[in-house]
C-alpha cells in the first residue's frame, strides 16, 4: 500500500511539472529577432567572434526591420536553459534557441578562413516554420581588421532581402528607424497611398504618371527612365542625390539587391519589365550595358557591384569606368 501511494504521488508530481512547463512555454513574438554568436571555423581566432557578432547585431538594428533582442537578456535566458550560444550555426540549433528566446526570427552564421581569404556567412531562420528565409555570404582576401566592414556588408544584404512581418510592431520599429534605412516606412506608405493615382498598374508596378514607378513588392519608388548618360560611380551617386524628380529630394543609387529586384529572369535583352521600364539599356551581346549599384565590393573598395539587363546578371567593375544609373527612393 505504501509503495502504491508513493508511486501515485510521483505520478501526480510528474504531471504537475509537465503542466507547469507547458504553461511556462515562451510566447513567440514574430517581429523580435535574436542574433547568436557566429561560429569560428578552422584557423579563425576565437576572439574575433564577439565583435563580429556585435557588428552584425548593430547593422540589423540600424535596418529597422526587427526589434532585436538585447544580448544581455538573450545570454540570461539561454544560460538559465543551459544552452550554449557559441557555435550554434545549424538550422536545427537556431530553431531550438529561438523557441527558448520567444523570438520569431534568429540569425546564425559562421566565419571561416582558407589561406588568406575569410568567408563570412549569415542565415535568417524562421522559428515557426524552420525555414531559412535569407542566406548571404561574402569572402574577403583581407586582414582580420577588415572583417568588421565585411560583417556589416553581409548583415546589410541579409536585411535588404528580408521581409519583416507586416504588423503594428513592425510599423512602430520603422517609424523609429534611422533616416538612412534604405527601405523606409515613408516609401512603403507612399506606394500604398498613391495606388489610386496609377496611370496604369499590373498589381506590382504602378506608373504614377510623373516619371516615377512604384513597386508594391518592395515599397520602393523608381525613376522610370534613366537619362541615357553613362557616369563613373561617384558621379552616379551625385546625380541621384541631386535628382529633382517628382518633387522629391531623397533619390539615391539603389544597392545591388534593390537593383536586382528589377531583373525578370523569364526574359532577356532586356531581362526586365519593358512596360514600366521601357528604356532599359542592354548594350550588345559582347558589350553589355551595366547599371550602377551603391554596393561597394567587400574585398576591393575600388570596385562596385552592378547589374546588366541583357541576361540580368550581377557583376562588378572599377568605379572609374562608366555605367548607367536608375535612381530610387
């Protein structure tokens, strides 16, 4: 009888513990994001991991797309769960950490070295679905001091490609974001509020009839027609800054991912939507016409990325050479 009573009590306590654990399950907040420490692979010095991770975190905060979990709070939660944050670069590990932290997305990555070349990789993982929503990497034949800039570039490209949850929290973050956030809330709302002004639309692009094309997918507003002039990279930057189009004064050169969003892989010569961008330059088969992006090559600051719309290819060349430019805001 005594043994039966002890077993019954143990069973009740076990059930209570399971119930309590279920009730303590962290509620996930979709617009919150955590950044785990990068994994150092091979000959990479372990002491570079922390500053590179912090650099990635700062760049994501600057993007304004997510509320980023403070490192101190993250460390505290994971320590309580006896979870080792360093070296967690796999999707399964990321999902497990994200569930503990109650975030909607998590960024994991690694930095490796082969010879004198570093490779930095980042992945954006959706905790609910377990899917990798963004995967960016860059290599740099450089000194260890240059890795901070490399980490900024990779984090920036990861955020450009990311689509933050469209909820109230997202809008609040965007309002508080720095003025240099590349896809601003103002641009998004401008597209939404001016849909009724479209001279024509295909659902994605909207011709405003004032020399601009709005993109409902990205929230960007584009210069419909470039001016047909080829410029060096610095001159292209200055041209867009001074562009007096449609009464707006915040035009700029698009980064490489924004420019690449105009590529239509189902077409070529040009690989773009000719109804909304009818004057896109393509050059010839052996002499392509390139459009500048604002993205500088990570391993050589004398080069910048560009897109040619003959086949829609991404490439880069010397800033002192010339190319076309289509401004964006």
